[in-house]
C-alpha cells in the first residue's frame, strides 16, 4: 500500500505524521519527496548507504554543423534555447528535458547531455528504509528528482511518501499513484483555505483521502465544519502540546517519548488500510 | 523602487503573518503574494479585486480520435508519461511540450491553450496588491509568480510607491527562485527547530546563489532557546544580518482567526512590538542601501 502525506499549507506537520506513523508500524519504506527541503532524515539519523546524482537531459548543439535556422528555439515551450544568426544559447535551468529540440532539428545536430539537478540518497534507520532526494541550490525543477525517489518504491512494503507543501506540480507528482492520501491541516483560516485547494486537487486525481488535524484546539472550528459538510473523515487529531512542539524542535519523533501515540498511529494506519480495501 | 521578499525554505514559519504586518507598517507599499498555489495573504488584507487576468501557463495536447491510428508513437516519445495505454492524454501529467504533435505520423495531435490560473490586481486598506491563484494541481507556478511581480512593478510605478513587499512560497524551487531574483533583500523567516535550521541554510544558499542580500528573523524564538542561539551564532559567523526574534504568542493565531494582522489585532503585544522593530531595521536598510 502506498500512502502519501500532503497539505496545502506548509508547516502543518506532514513530516511529523510521516515519521511517527513510519516508526509505529512495521515493514516500512519511507520516501521523502520534499526534495527542496527534505527533513525526514533529521528525525531518523539514517545510515546512508547509497548516494547517486540525479540528472536531466539537456540539449547540446554542434555549432559547426548548425545553420541557425531557429527551429529548435521556435519549438521549445520553455524558452530554454535562444538562436541568433551566429550563436545558439542553451539555458539548462529552463529546460524541461522533453527532447523536442532533438526531434525537430532539420540538420540533426542536437544531441543531449546529462545536467545534474540533484542527489538521491537511500539508507536505513533500524528496520525502516529511507529514500530521499535533494535539489541542487539554484535548480528550479524538483519533479525529476521526485520521480527518481519514487522509482525506488518497493510495492511489497508499507510505503509512506512525505510530500512537499503546496498544491502544484511537485505535490501532484508525489501523490500520483498513491492508494491513499493523508491531508494534514491545522484548525486556522490558513489551514482551512489551503486544505480546500488540496481537496480539489485530490478530487481531480480521484485519490481517496482523509484529514489529520494537527495542533487541534488552536484557532477555530471551521475545519471541522468543512469536513462534516463535505463528508471528509477526520482520521486523527494531534493536540497542541508544549511537549510535542519541544520534541519536534529537537528533531525527536514524539511517539518515541510518548508511547501512547504509537498505538494511535497504528490505528490510523489500519484504518487507512481498511478504507483502501473497501 | 526597492523590493523585499519574505521567504523561509520551511513552510509555516510565519511568512504571511510578517508580510501582512509589514503591509500595515509600510502604509504605501505595493504587496505581491507570490505563493500562488496556496495564497493566504488575502485573508489578512482583504483585497478588493479591480482587475482579473487569465493566466495561460502551459498548453495541453489534444488527440483527435477520428484521425488517431493508435500507433503508440506519442506514448513512446512522451517523457512525462502523459499518454495512457489506450492513447489518451493525461491532463495532469501533460506539460504541453509538443513532442507528441511532432512525432504523430497522421497529425492527429494539436496543442490547445489552457487556463492555468488567474492573476489579480486589487486594492487593500494599505495599498495595492498583486496576487494570483494557480488552478489546483497546475504546473508553471514560476511563470505565474513572474506575472504577479510584473503586475506589482507596474502598480508601484503608477502609484509612485517606492517599495514592493513580496510574500514567497515555501521551498527553494521554481516559484521561490522567481520570487527572489533581482530583489534588494530576502528576509528568511525561520523557527528554532532542527527542520527550521536545515531549511534556513538552504534558503540562505539560494539567496547567495542569486546574489540577494539576506536578512534572518527567528519566529517563536522561545520554543527552543538553544536552537535560537545556534541560528544567531550561525548568522554571526556568516555575517548575515539578524532582523530580530519574535516570541511565541497565541495572539498571532487569534489575529488570524479574526482576519486581522497582529499589528491591528494587538498593537501592544510583544509580537507586534518586535515586528515593528524588524520592520524599522529592514526598511532603513532598504532606504539607505546598506545597514
């Protein structure tokens, strides 16, 4: 089963839920898909046994044979190629690696080379397997790294995906193919607003989902009202407790120090399994 | 004209709370909400929309079933796995690159425009505001951020405002890059947690990469004093300006619930006072061009 953990708003507790759930159940493969700001490893201190670069393919033009017809630049939807009468300029950080320029070049003088955009790391913490990616500073596109992280999925494991915040392409890429998505929110106007956007996204993707309310009791009741109206299951509430916040700040998964939570995360996972098998 | 971007790396550290407060304190700045896939600034500043623009960020491939022979070449050449086994376009995966239109032997595929969101120009009590809403699940947020920033610039010129305050999104990828390029200060809001510190460092590297002057502000500094010390000494070692540290105060959430900035909701609070001090420090740097 593949369960992803997402939220429109940042800082609602995605990583906390992912890590604590992962530590409470067995046979887990945890994938941190927030490759811009991966944080899962800060809580698990894994032994990293594999580090690999992640590349995308970007065009290279053989300028000696190029007649500067400009067809490649005309085709490129991402403005990654600029052709003047005597030069071709390539901007790898704008390239989406679609390969179209190679196909349209009438003289066949464009080839592709690897351009490094990040790193893939994998390792283990106890019997838990962890995979995460890291986007190079200044590179704009996290999606190819997320794809690489997800290529490591082992379907016979309990796979947990920690998503980046937001509601756009990196989130879609993470959630795509999940059996279930947990939406973590907080009971505040910002939390609710961004939750509603994520609900639209998941409805569009036809991915089943449920809500975890973090920092319950702060703010107002509107998240609950919204979920009731929309018939969205609230799977778990995590209260705002100084101890939880303090453990989080030190990078300690709170279920390790507060064992009663282990059981709650197990129940959460079992409930999801039941919802999925229905 | 000066531009200030509030960013964070990690989400939920208080970017919007700070940006909205700055809007009140600055009085006549132009505001830009560049978190286009989860914009929240409008909930504190209540803009009245005066103009709406359609945003056409990307195209979408359409297959003409009458012409299609289901040869599968498009599926083979698409690098975004956007053509399904039964040769249909998956609109979520399609990036509108156009490769399928080129390889289709019977010219059955065309690209169509799609509306990927809306950009708005609005009026608030505290000045004009440029903002946007990316359609749920759409790509190209960087392009929409660029449009919001262009709108903000035009507004600033028209209104004779010499300051644009930009609310960024979490992360360090395309929308954040589009929010920080060419600005005068990148104010990173962080929190004294292991995640906050890790993400702050990456956000600072991003600012360095794009030669933007960094300022750092620690929010909820009293939830872990050791970590706050760590952040402050890291900044000192790297000669990074510390704009201030904001205490934890439940009034911030109360203010949000009542749809107000903390400056309006509780002007006497410790949080409001510290934000004012951060604002003065940041603004005087912007005015003088040095600290």
